[in-house]
C-alpha cells in the first residue's frame, strides 16, 4: 500500500500516512494543492496538486459552493475564526533565520527579484499617483516569489510580476485604500497609523494572491489575526527595519541582501499563520512501513 510523507505549515515532516488518511485531510481542509508531499518510494518532494491520484478530490474542494462556510460566514471569517481558535506565535528570530537561509539558497533569484522590485518602486515614487496605485502590486509579486520558495514550489524571476496577473484589481484597491487610511491615521494620531501599518500592510497583499480574497476581506482578515499578537508582529517589523538600516549603514550593498532576507522573514511569518494547517500525525501500527 502506498504511503506518503507530508510537510505541515510548521515546516515539520509528518508520516508515513496512507492515501485514505491524506484524502481525509484534504476533505477537512487540513491539506490543499500547495501542501508538499512525497510518496515513500520517491526521492523528490512535490505539491499535492501535482499528484494525479488526488486531482479529482482537490478539484472538488476547489469548486465547493460559495455557501459552504457555516452560518453564512465568508471564507475570510471562517479562516480568521480557525486561526484565532488554534492561536499562533511569531518566532521573530526563527523567521529571520529561515529568511537568511532561503536567500542564501536562492541568492540570485531572491536578491535579483528584490533589486528589480525596489528599482521599479523608486521609479514609481517619482509619480505620487503611480506609487499610490501600483506600490503593493509590485511588492506583492516579490512576496509571491518568496512564498513559492518557502513552500518548496518552483519559482522564477517572472513571479515578481504576479500581482499584475493574479490580483491586479484587489491589489490596486488595497494599495489606494490601505495607504490613504493609514496616512490619515498617521496624520491624526501616530499610534493608529502604526497599528494599521502592521495590521494591514504585512499580510494583506499575500492574502489577496494566496487566498484569492477581495481587498477588503483580505484587509479585515489580516487585521483580525494580526491584532491577536500585534506586539510580536511589530517586533518583527522593527527588527526588519533595523536590519535594513544596518545593511545601508555598513555597506550599501548590504541593503540589497537585507531586503530579500527581511521580506522572506515576513513571508515565513505569513505561512506559519495562514498556511495549510499542520496535521496531527498518528503513528500507524508497528511494522516495516512505519520506520522513519
């Protein structure tokens, strides 16, 4: 009987499990097409969506009727409820450490992508309207490239432009609404503006691309979840800013290393919080198949 090993959202390996157990987890939304999986007789990790034996079940999950969430709740509400119910912790040092390792393992792709996005954002800054409209369309693309690498999926430099193809309209709306409302918060009183910077701007672009949410649902989901451990996320942001300043002061080239590292750290935090739910592994009966 074929057995599989699976990577949970916590980055840990679980298994071996049977195909029936894996199908049950798909039905329970504990695994999806992006979940990394490896048949025991294979050497390479793949995404669950690449395995034909689960294609029908995954297609059914993807086409579930819009009214499927309980009590008329939206998909974003259900996700917020589930995340807050199980809670989460932001391990700041661990996020940065993993970000460093990811960039070192894919240096030219991540550093090159970050440099291009930064250069384009600087050019956009010459036009206030251009920056207002497109800033987060660009930065969301860099996050998308990093998220694919975090999840062990193939990535290429063209992924930095994914915001234009996967979520242009909601990203445009978030870029405008998010920046304007945050600016109002900063002008009227600095504290609300800082709160919104963390609550909205860290995760909303990725929620739009990864979960295919509309801009306001993504903003509200990000705000509700981020508020639970706002100070931890603020600490992550503060440390990222200090890393960028240190990279700039010590050596200007260091900034272009710190930029993808800090972006990857935020993406790791996102995946830890919003990624596929870690599975609860129950060891199978003793036998040769259960050997690890």
